[in-house]
C-alpha cells in the first residue's frame, strides 16, 4: 500500500450484528464535506434481523443536527457485503448503519448494526 492511500477507519458490528465488520474509507474532503465509501462484510440478510426489515441504511450524525440519510447500502446476498459511496456534509461525524423497513426512512431506527466516528479535521 502506498503512503498516500486513502485513510480507512475500521468498523465493528454492534450486538445486533456481531459478525459484521468493515471500514469507512475517506476519498477526499472539501472545507465542509467528506467523500467516503462505507464497506461492510459478514452482513446477514436484513430480514433475518426482523421480517419487517428490508434495507441497510447509512446515516451521518454530527451531534448538532438531526441524522442525515446518506443512502442505502448496496447489499450482495452471496458475498454478504454492503457498500455505499457518498459525500458526508461534515468533516467530523459519526457513520451509523441501521436496518430499516425501506431504503428511504426519514429517521434512523433502533436497529443499529454498525457505528463509527470519522474525523478528517487536522
């Protein structure tokens, strides 16, 4: 790996998804945003957590504003991976992945499967 590679932050699953793990990779910043890729592995199909759940959704939280929905993970059931590339509207934030009834909820559910702090501030 090159010394100028993209920084990665390791993500570990919560008690609701203890097998899940992965990373958040930072792929660039502006003064107010951070371009990231969220990559999770060993994710069980979302409906095995609860039959009413149908999507893994990524959220940004900065501790000041309500959580902002980043989008749904693209889930591969054969590989049991979920990936999302998106731009966070912050430089310091928490990435939260929740299991949801649909891929466009207005607020995160209590089914948190992974969470991780990310900061690109010097």
